[in-house]
C-alpha cells in the first residue's frame, strides 16, 4: 500500500512537471465548471496566479463577450470536441486575452466528467496586427496636400493623372514626406472611392505573419489556423496600400508578383485560387534602383508595381512651402490645445528656412507640436520654445560653412596649385571672413560661433589681414 501511495505521489508530481513545461496552455474543469488543472503556461497567457483560478468556477473568474461563450463551458454543455476555435475574453483584471483553442470533453464511459482545453496564445499577434493595419476609410484628398511650390505641384499633377486608371502605383519618398497622403488621395479621386482602403506596413510584422495576413489562411494549414481572408480579399473592389514594400523578403516579393500578374490569391494551405480585384499602391523610402542593386527589391516586381511612379520631394527641396505648412500645423494645434498662437518669431522663421529637415514634413509638425506644448501665454513661437534636439542640430549646421561657399572657394582657386599649408591658410581666411560677415563683424558673436575666445579671433584676424 505504501508503495502504491509513493508511486501515486511520484506520478502526480511527474504529470504536474510535464504540464508546466509544455509550451501550450492547459486548463481543465470538472463537470460543474470548477478548475482542477491550470498549468504554468496558461498562467502566463492569462496573467493569473494559480490561487486565482484553481478550485473556482471559471465563469466566476473570467468574463466573456456577449457573442462568445466559453469553449470549456460549451464542451460541458454539448459534449463535443472543437478544434482551432479563436476566443477572446477577459481575465479578473479586465485585460483582454485572445487564444486559439482545442477543447475536449472528458468521459468516464458514457458519463461526462469534465473538459480540458489546450490553448495557443495569439494576444500579442492580434494587438500587433491591429496596431499596424489601417482598415479605416481613406480620409485625405489632394486638397489636403499643402504646398504651392513647383516641386509639389508637379507631383500632385502626376498623381492626379494616375486616378483615371486602375494601374498599380509606386510612391517613392523619404520618411515623413507624406507618401500615404498621396496614396489616400489617389484612392479617393478614383472610381474605387466607394470600395475599401486598407493599408499595411510590411516592415512591422515578421515574414511568416505578413504572408498569412496578405493572402489569408485555410483551416488546418498549421496549428491554430482558421479560414481567414487576407488583406487582398478584404480590399476586393478597393485599394491596398503596402507601405515599405522593400522590407519584404525576396521570396515573399515573388509571391506578391504572382498575385499582381494573375490577379488571384491562394490562401496558405489551400489548393484553389480566388480572383481578386484590388488596386495595389506601394510605398518605399529609398531609391528603387538602389534597392534593386542592393538585393532588397526584385527587378520584375519594381517593373510591375512601377507602372506609375510618383516621387515625393523632400521638404528641403520645397522650402517655399514651409510658411504654409507652419500655418497649417499651428492652426491644427491651436484647436487641439485651445491656444491662440499666431506664428513664428523672425529668428525661428530664418532658422526653419536654413534647416535641412531630414525628417521632412513630419519633423516640422513634431517640432511645432513640441514648441506649443511648453508655451503658456506667448503669441509667437520663439527659438527657446523649440525642442533641444532641433536647436542642437541647427547650431551644428550654423557652425558649418555652406556647401555653396566651399564650392565658390574651390572654383575661384581651381587653377591655383600651392603647397597644402598655404591652401589651408587661404581656406581659413575665407571661412573666418564668412563667419564675421554672418555676424555683422561682431567679434564676440563670431568668436562664439567659431568656438574661439575673443582674443584668439582678434589674433587670427590680424594674422590673416582681415
């Protein structure tokens, strides 16, 4: 008898250890719905402790949506096994959990003794997919694109022409230039206006997930897979925007190319093709020729997508639009923050027009928003209101000689060949003179800009005959 008890204790400990080591959640209830098994993985998935769940009726612990019953309770009620059922519910703290469940009723002969559920956690994947996929309506039109410069007008005109057909469009531009603004405008000006507009950032998700997201899945294709339409099917009759298309791996680019050519998709795990009527607009933030050369984009995919190619200019190439953009963003945040800011100080205006804007229009908006966050009753954005990261970059640029000045210097001395020491002295004289002029020959300001003491600058001026 003693050996039997010892064996039973040993086996119980062994089963418990095995259940805690498996990488799936295991939750078992008796015939009344009271929890009798709740493994370590299930605790992690549901952010619950053992004492929160064990020996308690699961309906006293978890809350389920009105349109969803607990799969464990359903197994007790119906006595039937279910596979690959997606379930969303809430733990005792109100946190949402999403799982893919296989639920099995447990019988002793013909008598139902309870049920066990084996669950795979997809909560994080659900949140990630929702956060990186936009299924909302396209709200922007060409009227929302701000600018009167020749550069932006030319691009708007080119994009408008693309609305007359259903050809694929490739939009190329640096980060923050407003590529999605153009994509939504093309959709809203086309005959697909009444159809769906769906956008997906291709860089935001791993390759295996983005493939099932784009093309959909067939029930049973892999563990937890259900009959799920992909983005191509969901965008049928409308527009699908694929952002950062060059971030897809080359194998996935090949599958995408097939869809674009055949206008059919095949869900993962399926054997039949489904026709789709989708206009694809793709965005990328690098030169496509460079992406092809560096093996980040297939040449044939570029030719297929780039039937119409729109190049959105960076803000540094359309600086005459900065005042219009500034007015727009100030008005936007005046309404949002209940403020009455009237504009920029003259110093800030000059600084904005000299700055290179590597983050483009998005950077400009963020700087306006940041400045207005620290203002109180002031009517104009002053240099001191600007965020530190902008001021530090602007100051570095101030200390650098403009490329045009360097070019002028080199052209003026193109036919002169002198020893390096003499050339360096000549360049030093040109540069010091440039800084002095910039500060109206104010010795103190020029010395500060050069990183010199006033005395050192006066010595150099004397030495250089300035």
